[in-house]
C-alpha cells in the first residue's frame, strides 16, 4: 500500500480489529470502537461496513463464533459455557447463530468439523502490520521432528492438526509442553491448487518415530541460516508478516532465499492462550 493516506486509514482500522480481538468478552459498540479509530461515531458504522464488508455487530459476532468454533474442536469446554462466552443467553440461540454462520450445529462441528464453509465465511480484509518489522538472521540448528504431511485444501489443515494431537497424546514422544512445534509450508495457500498444497505439521523428537495409525513419520528440519520475524496474534493473518518479508525485506537485504520452504515455530498454542496472544516465529531459509 503506497498511498500514505490509505496506509494511515488501514492502520486506524487495524487498531479497531486488534481492539475487538483483545476485548471479545466486553461490550463492543460503535461509540467505543469509533474512539479507538478516532473516527466520528456518526459515520463510523458506514465506514466500517465499507472497509470490512460487514457491519460492526455482525463482525463482532463472527469473531466470537470463530473463537467458539476453535473451542469446540480444540478444548473440552461444555457447549453451554462456550455459548455464554460468545455472548449468547442460551445454547439454543448459540446453536442457531452457529448453524447460520458455519452450516453445522455446534455438536456436529465438534464431532466432525467441516472447515471449508467456515473458512469461506470468515474472510476479512487484509491488514498492514501495526508494528515495525524486526528481522533477525539466525543459525538454525538441525532439528529432528515427527512429521504428519497434510496434502489437500489449506482449510483442512486443522483436521490434520487434530490427528497430530492424537498421535502426540498416544505416543508421548513429543509432548506439547516440552517439545517445540513447527509447521512447514510448501506453497502459498492463496495461489496453490488445493490438490497440490502441502503442509507438514511437526513436533520435536529425540528418537525415531515408530509406525503408528496416524501416519506420523520421522523427519528433519535442516540446519542453516534463516531470517526470522515474529508474528503476534491470529495465525489466519500470518500473511501480514510473510508478505513484507518477501516483498520488502528480502530484496533490500541483499540476501538470497535458500531452496527450502518457509517454516513456522509456534511458541504458543491454542487453547492454552487466546488467539490474539499467539506468538509465531516465521523462518525464511537463506543461502
């Protein structure tokens, strides 16, 4: 975004989106959010709708339902507790809103989540990074990992993540509390055909991985120089850190990318921390 005025406008809305994510459990009305953006409250709703493609109330509800969908799949919270956290007065009202948004009831989604309509429903405008990009060059040490290869639509990576979590619990070989967790992405999910997309879900191990029903195998992330940038918040927005890394930092740095894919180190995981508190280090392998 080269227009300074457009960039400033986007940053103001970025503050609004970040504020909503950090305060989902609080009342979020037009007057409060317009103050965050320093816009007139009389025009903010229309500005927000034009920018986000959805009204303020619908946007807030969608983010609360998005959080609820993750809680249903990745936590053991009761549906009624998830409904109340999402701001609904009853499980019935929650179920109606959830089905309308994602095409499944909460109980159906918990048992067999269908991520495709969910991901299509949750499409929000891209943001500019609010903080300055701080890129470090590090020497990454060779790391032995257990690998579950996901092939297929990016929207279904969460299904593979559940399988990997199951393997971790059953095997005890790569505890989420003591072993690092990585993801290796072999193409841009926005441009790679679904049938060609590959994403490796990895957990650090100290011993070879024996045969298992989940299909997890032994692998290695090789040693080498890497540029690293830290991404704070939702992993749905990793592109906000990846794009400027390739578009701005790499050509200006004089460095060349190595023939190895981009990979992520997940320093925190949901549901141990809230989505807006997630921390992810992005590694760009260099020659």
